[in-house]
């Protein structure tokens, strides 16, 4: 039954429902896979020792004839940014090493309530600051497609885990592309929901007005299934949206079934189809646009002049909010403490934060402190909030012409470790394609659209207006199906088989 | 335009409660100057007429009823503490006074 | 080291005092400002053990988020209206960033450029009857911090402590901070105005029923800003901010002290450092705290985890309609109902006892007796202890005491002993009377026996009474009362003495 890991989540859940496969078998298969390949991959920071017990309980409840959620018993990987009772939650930082929260993040609690089994916590750039997992305090995650390449970031662990068949489902968080860019460079699917569509309660904050939790998987339907579970209003999060959402899984199934995009107006963002996008990525993008056209999609070009300033605005808003959100790591109530016998608590706090935070985190905290400090607020944080308005206006105009917008998810395929680590600005520029959606709060999705010249995955980004997440799942599933037809299956199955170490 | 001095970085380090090393102060001064140069441009692209957006989805008056919810047990509360006396969190001597 | 002080009157001749106050009021909601953890400022949760009224937000745990308490908003608007303020159409929260171990997130959620209420005024009346409007700049919502206990330091103070312990029960308690504009023209009345202002705010808060407003519990805390400027100078002098002065009495003393201290420095040609100072109840002095520095860059920015508060005009009008009557009107009404003279009423108001006496009357005491207790015996004990009268005993207990007197169970003297017991925490007046066996002896036979004994002991007196020298009975009555440890009704004893003396 070891090929249980090759099944997509929906299919596995079907076998669990029919009783052909037990949750213990499904969970064991994935734990075995993790044991076999994660030594090399390092997608997980922690593997849940209680996973099999949780699986057994689900099997017992099913045996007892209890009506269970359609995903009950299926395994899921959880990004370490999310608080989990009984499992360390470090957000990839040394300063939280070993910290076990006394409460579950809302998305985690909802997965538990639906009977999904947590396999463990996935690796990430420290406090989600990065695009490569090279900023994880616990060492980087490798890209299953090429071990010398980054898996994207900050959610490289979750993306690599699904791409390497260590889990069918995973949770990520997306502040400037941390779900979509890793999905793109690992040939998987990732969705950043509308801001407020999924509760942030229990997600360790990076930038409160940008953060959004979302699903990661190998298929559009699998992401939709998870989104249906974790989404919806949460009274613990003031910014959580109180509205009735349609079933995203239903939308994905519809989209896959029709195979047609007739009547769908698809806008190509001119500023994200320009120099700065690698030639092979651009080529795959244009081929995909033609596929969309041939499926009846009505392709129009839209312009977003503000995109030029989006990265700058983002790198002022994020550090400013982060510098304040990360102030609580002070060695008093939780986390690391560097003892300084005979010294004051001020010294202990400063020494702890010096030792506990990595270089990128310090860089952004200092930058954010600068942007908020007396005399600079208006010029920096203030202006950035105004640029945010411009970005929203550009999207309003674009969505007047198109139902969904498309662009490459990332300018390049996965780059090599160390390639950008010493050049923050180059690393930041890499996020130009994904950042605008976070500034505007709109939903975004990345699905595979083929391989670059280096044989590595390339991602297509789809964007929809606020609240129209279902539109992404419908269109995304259609395009996914059309491409899978060409490829004879989803892209994930073209990934090189990793050498399994004997256990 | 924006040259960030070591003194500025040291001040920011104090505000952010991070005991930066001299090396860090030096490298941060250079990096920040470059980063700020790259992002400072935005102060020119917007006029005063453009309103600021602090939340991507505009909402207001999100409140909760004044009803007691779950609390942590004392054990849970102290579970992550580097140091405590069984009922309170312990910190070393405090120099400054409260705000 | 000891501050040099200038004589108060001389200080006032040479310098003009300018005052300003920041009063923090803890709201008595059931839950905290931004989370559903129980609020220690609510009567149900007084004296909870440390760190037992906490949830993830109270500890600033990673991932925790704030959600605004609806009732705290209503209370804040009502308070704003009662302070004569405008209520903002749109108000928002901001983060005040600073590191301190009692501040779990290392930022305080407060309000900065968009407070819920602004531009009001509070009327205070001075002993000589003059009415004065204290201008209010703003009233904003924020959250309280936790409590620190300093260990190892001799005094339990921060200085010299080897370590500190933190209890986060109070972290997140809803606060309204009321900030006055500079108060000019206070002159000699400055200390009295300080006290009268805090008393007025306390009366407003109590009449709204939004807080217990017990200063000794920290429900109501006052920071007093004092500056002096030479006569005829336009520019305001450098001010000091004396923190957390915890009784109305102390506010008055602290302001007087700062005026005398600053005057002495200025007269020497010295300069005042802008700093926070600490009031020391025991010595009646202030000591320097934190000087203002570049560390005071709070990097305020709009709280991204919260949304604007935009009270509908309907809500504001609903709350305005529900306001208790204006303090001035209320004072005049109560004076009429109670039949107090102007002077009697002023004593009560300046002692901040109006609401307390009203509560005592509501509990069944006559206005006159309520006033007698609060401005008499209780005020005396409070003065001895340097605390506010209202902090010693509850209005209900005072009313109960008076009823016991009216019912003949206690004489005034016994009632004072009972009060002593209540203040000592021995329970309600009846419980104390029971425990201490204070009730008046009404057992006739016991009284008769005592009288006979006393008469037998003083045959000469008996003889004189029989000769019709009735006033001689006093000596016997005294002896009897002594024997009864005062627990007898003297009038009745007198009757019995005369009866028994009359018998052959
Ligand atoms: Mg203040
Ligand atoms: Zn305050």
C-alpha cells in the first residue's frame, strides 16, 4: 500500500470513506515516506509522534458508524507558523525553539474537528521572512525537483512536502507570496484566499494587514477541499470576514468537468509580462495563455502602473508591522532566554533577541523600526499605505475589464542555494509578481504550467476580485485539466523519484 | 539620498531591543542605506489627495459581546516561561520605570 | 536626598502654577478590553490568584489577536458624554510601542490621533463656592498592563530589587484615559482644584456605574502634571508628571509639594528636568523617575489587527439619553432632598463622598446620620491612616450600623467600636456586634442588680437621693454604666436608680 502516497488527496479520502483504506494505513504510508526521503529534503521540522493514535481514533469512530467529514482520516502537513497544541511551533526561529503552544490556531482546530491527521510541522524562512527557506534557523528545505535548488519561501517546507508525496494536503501562510511562489517552483498548487477568508488566529503574525493562511496541495481540487474546511468567520480574528462562502470544492469540480473557459474574460497584466521575467518562464506563460484562448477564454491585456511601486510599499509595510509584531519575543513569557547574571531585564531581552533572531529578521525589524520612527512615518509607512490605495484602484480598473487576471507566479524557476542570500534587494524583487495581491487583499492561486529550460516547474498565477475565490478554483481546475490532458497527468508526477533510504 | 549612519542603527537597535554587534551595526548601516534608497522613492509617487489604506478589506465596528470565555490554567500560562516562581513569571532586575 | 521646599504662599507670589491631569479609569466590564478573559476590575474577580485571569492575548502569546469589547465601547462613550465631550464619528486604535515586562506584547493598544472622545469640560466647585470648568482635551480607550512585584529590594520598590515577578491578570483591563488641557489660573487653589477635579471625575464614573472607582485598588489613577512660570511670562515652564497618586488626599498633597519643590529650584536659578516623578505616601514627597529621552519614540501606528470604531449617531444619542443628571444639577437636587446647608454639602463634595453618602442613604440611613458617619468618625479614622474614607467601609455597612443605633441595639459609643471591627475586616456590623458582644444590656434584672449593688456601695449618695438631691444619682449611674462596660442605656439606668432609691 506504499503507493497510497501517490494518490491525490481527494482520491485518498475516497478510499478512506469507502473503508478500503484505514487512516492508520494512510498515515503510516506517509510517515514511512517522510522517514525515507525527509533526511535529504528537510521539509519537516517536527513529525507528530501522536499521528498514528489520532488516525486510530478516526478509524474507531468510522467503525462505530459515526458520520465523519469527507476528509476525515486524511493526513495533512502544517506550516510551523501555526500554533499547535502538543507540537512545537517555532515559526522557523531559534527564539521559539521547543515552544509548545497551549492553544491551536483556528485553521488547525478546524482540520482536527474535520478529523484530518497532522503529520507534523513544516519548515519555513524564519518568521516567514524570505523566499527560499534559507532563512530558517533550522537549515533549508531542498527542492524535490533538484536538491541544489531552493523550494521557494517562506512556505518551502509545505510545498516540498506535497511535491515529494510526503503529504497530500498542507497548510501555508502567504504575506507576499509565501504560498504561491513555493507552489510554483515545486510544481504544486497553492492558494492565498481573500484577506479575512481564513482566520489568522493562532498564526504567528508577520505583517497583520498582509498575512493570510491558505492550502497547499498537488491539485486544485485538493486545495479547495482544505479551503472549505479552514475557511469561514472566526470571532477570534477581528479581520475575519463574516459572510457565506460557496463550496470551493464544488467550484473546482465544476471547472474540471466543463473543460471550457467560454465567456471567461482573462486579463494579462502587462507589467508582469515584461523584462524581469525569465525567457523560459515567459514562453510557458504565453503557451498557457494560448491554451486558455483555445478553451474559449477571452484574453485581454490590462495595465497596472502601480506594480512598479508595489515592492517598495510592501517592504515598508511589512517591516513596520513585523517590527511591532515581533516585539513580544522578549524572554519573559515564552521562548528563549539568554541569561545575563547580575544584569537588568533590559540587557537580558536585548541579548536574547540578538541571539534568537537571524540576520534577515534583524534586518527587517531595524528597517521597520526606522520606517515608524519619529520623523519618518509619513514619508515611509504613510506613503506606503497610500500606494496600497493605488494598487487597489489598479485592480478595480483591471477587474472591470477581466474576470480573472493571469501572470507568471514567479519571475524564474527555482534558483540555487546561496544565489540571492547575500543580496536582499534581489531576493525582494523576486516577489514582484505575488506582492500586489497581498497589498490589495485579493485572492490568488498558483498552478503548474510546465517546465522551464532547466526542467524545473513554472507556475501560473491567477488572481480574482475580493471574495471571488471560487472563481479561481473554477478557472484553475479547468486550466489544470487542459494541461494535464497534454501532459498525460498532473505535473507533480513528472518529478524525479527521490532515492528512498532504507529504514 | 538616505545615508543611514552607524549611530542611527545603534539607536534603532536600542528601540528594537536588540544588542547588535559592531559588525552588524556596520553591515546594517550599509544594507539599510541601499534598501531605503530603493524604497524611499514611493514618498514621491503619491500626492496628499490619495487616501491611505490600512486594511485591504474595509470594515468597521467589529466587536464581541462582554461575555467571559475560556482562560488558560496556571500550568498552561507558565508552561513556556523561561523562569517562574510557581505562580508568576520571573525576570531579572528592572532598570527603567514604567511608561 | 531631601528636596528643598519654598513656602507655599511665597511660591505663589513669585510663580504661576499650571496644572494638567491624566486620569486612568479601569472599566468594570465582565471581560477585558480585547479578549474574553475575566476582568479583575469586575467585582466577581477581585483578588483572583496571579495569572489565573489570562488567555493567550493576556500573555501576548504568538498568534493571539485582539477583539474589541462592545460594552467597553459603550462605557467609554457614556464617560465621554458625561465629560461633555464630542464623540468621534470615526475612532481607531493604535499601537504604542515600548518594552516593559508588564506589557505582554511590548506594545500597548491605545488610541493616538483618533480618540473616541474629545473637547469636553468638567465643573468643580471649591470650598468657597466658586465654580470652575476644567477643560478636557480627550478621553481615549486603551488596555492596562500587568502587575510587577519587586523582590530583594529593601522597600519592595524597584530600586535595589534583585528580580521582579509578573502577574498578567491586569494585562488587558479596559481603561479610559482622561487628559485635561493645561489648567491656568488655579493659583492658591491649585492643590484643592487637583483634589476637587479627581473627586468630580470619580463622582461621574460612580454615577455612570462603569467602575468601582476605588483609588486604593487602582481602579482610578491620577498622573499630575505641574509646571511653574515666573509671573508675567507667556511661555509655559517645564513640567513634571507625578505618577499614580492613589488617593484624592495625595493628589492634593503631591501638587502642593511639586509647587514648593519647583519654586525652590527656580528661585535658586536652577532648571526643572522634564521627568516622571513618584509620589511616596509615607514621606509625603516625590522622587525623580525616568527622564524623557530618545527612548520615548513610541512609533505609534494604526493597530492593523483592529478596525475603526464608528459609533452610530443613534447609539450616541441612546447613551446620551441614558446619562445620569449633570453633577451640578444632581448636587442641588440632593441638597434639597437631604436638607444639607451649603457648607455641609461642600464638605461632602470636596471629600468626594457625594455618591458614597447617596448610597448610604439608599441603604436605609437618614441623610443626616450618613453625613455624620462619613464626615465624622470614618473621616477621622481615614485621616489617621492617610486613606480615603470610602476605602474603609461600604455604604451598606454604615447604614446597617445606623439602623442598629436607631433600633437601640447600639449606643453611639458601641457603634464606634462596631465600626472599628468592620474596618478591621471582622465582618458586617451585626457580625461584629455578635462576635464582640457589644449589644446594649436590656435585661432588667441584671440592671436592677447592678443598681442595688452600686447604691449599697455608696450609702451617702443613696441618702442624698432620698433627701431629694436627685442630681446625686449621677455618681451611681456612672458606677452602673462602668459595671455594664457601657453596654446599657443610661436613661433607663437613671429611672431604675430613682425607683430603687425611693423604696425603703
Ligand atoms: Mg499617559
Ligand atoms: Zn494611558
